[in-house]
C-alpha cells in the first residue's frame, strides 16, 4: 500500500490536480486505524514525518477529504497556528524582553522577519485556495522565504542569551517543520503578472532641489501596498543613509543618474554590533522592487567582516546597470525571485550569498583584495531543503578568475553538503574556465545544454512573466 501511495504522489507532483485523491480505499476511510496508517504513509514522503502526522491526523476528526490540497492546507493551517503562538510570545513584553543581545537588532530582525513570514503563509494559503496552478510558484517562493527568515533569525540569536531564547528557538523550529512539509507537497507551475503604469515621479536631491533630500523620506512618502509602480528619481550625489524599503512598500522603483553619479553609502558591520541582516546599506523587503543606474556600497572595509551593501528579501526584484560594492557579504540575495542585469558586484568573501532564486546576466563579478590569510569566495548559497525552489544562476557574466585557481569551488565545512549540493558549469570561456582539474565532488557537474536549460531565466524564475513590464533587457534561454 505504501508503495502505491508514493508512486501516486510522485505522479501528482507533476500533474497536480486540486481534486486528486490519495490512494485511500473506501473501507479505510471508515476505519480509524487504516486512516491513520494511510496518513502516516503519506507523511513518509515529507521532510518531517512526525510533524506531518501530528498535523494531518486532525483531518480525520474534522472529516477532511483525504486529498493533497486539503492535506497541504491543513499543514499550512498548523504552521499559521504555530506562528500565532510566536506572535503572542513576542507580544508578552516581559518574556520577550528577556534576550541579551550581543549584536544590535537581533530581536528587531526576528520580529520583522516573523511578520514577513506570517504574511507569506497567508499569501500562500490564498494562492493555493485559488485553484489556479499558475499561482503555485508564488506559494513556493513565499514558503521558501519563510524558511530563510527562520534561519536568519537564528543566526542573530546564536550569540544572544536569556530565558526567552530557547522559547524562540523552539517556536521557530516548529514553524519551520510545518512550512518545510508544506513546500514538499507543492508542485511546480508558472505564473503571469499584470503590467504596472507609473502614476507619478518622486524626486530626491541631496542639494535640496527635489521633493526630498533623503531616499528614506521619499520611501516614507510613497503609498503603502501600491499596485502601481512608484518611481523615485534619485539625482546624482552621495546619499549617506541606510535605506529600508519595508514589505508594505511595494513596487518601488529607484532610478539614478548612473552608477558613476548616484551613490547610496553606509558602513554598518557585524564587528560594530549589527546583525548581518541589519547591516545592509539598502535593505529591500517590498515586492516588485526595481533599481537602475545606482551604486550601492558598504564602506566598512574588510576588517569589519560581514557588512552588507544590498539585501533583497522581496519577490520580483530586478536591478539593471547598478554597482553593488563591499567586501565580505556584499550582496545578500536573501529570498524570493530576483534578477540582476549588467551590474557590477564586488567583494572578497561570500560576496553573493543567501537563499533567493536569483539570476545574474551580463554582470561583472569582481573579486577585491582580501585581508592577509583570507581567501576569496564569490558565492555562498544556503538552501536548506531539497524542495525549495532556490539557487544562483550566473549567465554570460565576467568573473575575474585565473589559472592559479583550477579547482573552481571550495568546501564550506569539511565534507558537509558535497553529495547533496548541485554546482554546474556550462559553456564557460576565458581564463579559469577549463574544467579538467575541477573538484571531484558528487554534486559538481559539467552540464549538457539540456541540464543548463533548467537554470535559465525562463525556467528558474519564470522571468518572462514579470520582467517584460520592467523594460529591462533579459535573455530567456541559454
């Protein structure tokens, strides 16, 4: 019986139907033990079978029809319930304040990310209930981001102490299990987006000749939850500010006078007490963010270690002809779908990192001189489960590599992840592109064109569905 269920589930993964029923025969639905056994068999295909079973066994008592849609919605409902408990815990001022932060912004990060997670869970339920398979990529992106949010909060908590820490860690773990299980139940599909027409232009000028003299003031003025693009023109100049675009500031567009003329600069770092997440010079959480002809930089320097120039945890984000400069952790492609075209990105260690599903096309990726006894690493991708739709695809970009680095890739920690990762190369050319002496890992691949196609803009981020309206150029295929 278990084998039959697993085979049917695999088939349904590729031919998803909201009315498809799992292999539960008519007699088993009237028998409690058989029903529980069927649920347990189904849950074996999820990352956390025990959490799955605890959630889905409730479906028997409330007489839910045993199909994938209902099981998925029941699992998401459990995740929302666990998230609600954490919201209540955050609201309990006494307990929630019992955290000793070694890095400023630890609890602020966790609370902000939790609000985004709540919103993502609710949006996922809405997309799935719509019955439109074209909205399933949205749900996958929302849930992938929720998993990333949990890991980011835990990173900040690692150095914290206090009686509320274990409560928070346990609660995050419970939410994570149910979100991860939900992800494993969602198939893949495509999505379309409507185009947006800009209705007004807000001008920022450091010399006072615009509507505002700071970018943050312009962001505050922009309408909340806008369905239309909100154009913010940032005149040439140096803007020394840490700019935040929160999740309710949607469809913000930053237009500069050129990446050699308009600069957003900051210097927050982990060494100076900020979390990596909060160190960003420009932090973007609002869906539909676009930027063009701007330089974003973190000037903290290599001695300050993690110091983010740009952090993006927003869906449908795209940047064109921008420069993103820093040292360690320059570009935090945190979560959701992102696209970078003809951008310059510079740094030393892990300077493109995060768990977004992101494509770089025709970019210059520039390694800077690190400190003594440091070695440079360009990408550090942090996917946590195989069901996430996340990854980094670099296409037609210039990477400064030399013949002295034939291995091409380096381990993160001992042999961790070498058999579960997927690193692939296809059609590279220039110094350092020869693959003959690359690492001998199970997860490393010299790809054929059929494999490489899976990492194109059309396949990986369904880019044609939402990039057409931006006016940014892109290549849909190889």
